[in-house]
């Protein structure tokens, strides 16, 4: 979320905006790995794991859309 907020502040410059969104996209992928590890270690139930993965898939799609069409969001 912090990277997305930083990207939003940089939306005056398309390349900077996209760069920060790509960082966010990478962090989203990393979080999915942590969710998998949390399931494997017994910290999450299968149901909670699936729920969170579905939410992160939504975030991933939104970031992908923003990266592909930055002009829609930039000043």
C-alpha cells in the first residue's frame, strides 16, 4: 500500500508512476509467497488462505491495469 501511495504522489511523471506501480506489483507477488508459507506453517486455515489470495488477485489485476494505462491516472 505504501508503494501505491508513493506512486500516486508521483503521478505527475508517468515513468515514475509506473516504476512505483511495478514495485507494488512485485510486493504483491511477495505477499502471496508469505501467504503460502503461512498456510504451510499452520498460521492460516485453508479457507482464510484462499480468501486472502482472491483479494490479492484483485489487487494484482488493478495494478496491472494501472501499469498498462498510466495516462488514465496521471496528471
